[in-house]
C-alpha cells in the first residue's frame, strides 16, 4: 500500500507543478503587458470577457508522460532490495604492528 501511495504522489506532483508553472507564465505575461501599457501611456482597460483557453493537448500529454515517467522510476526503485550492509571489522593491529582502522567489508 505504501508503494502505491508514494507512486501516486510522484505521478501527480510533476503534473501539478507543470500546471502551476503554466499559470505562473500566464501571470508573468499579464504583468509584462500591464507594464508595457503603463509605459506607453495607454489608459484604456479592456475588461471584455474572452473565450477561455484550455491547456493544449500537447501540454496535457507532456504532463501525463512526465508524471508516468516519475511514477515508473519511483516504482522501480521501491522494488529494489536493500543493499546488504556487509560486516563491520573493528580496528585492530596487523602482523607488522600497524593500526588498521575499522571498516565495513562487503560479503
């Protein structure tokens, strides 16, 4: 169950982030247009409602593909077994009387 929840989070998080970036770029374009109009001295504000522009199909497909890739990578990573830790060999003196520091040895 934990794997499914984590995978769903990694699927939806990139999609939500991409839609947020899309709306932030829209706000940036509005701000730049407002600044340009203010610089040019235009005092007319057009508040006529326009036809709403939904996100393009390419953008939606791209967002879903990125989400699927992220979810697949997380799903594959969750399936990997934990790396064996090996065995810890404490510090000791070797045959020549030198100190050998403690270390992990892989099996």
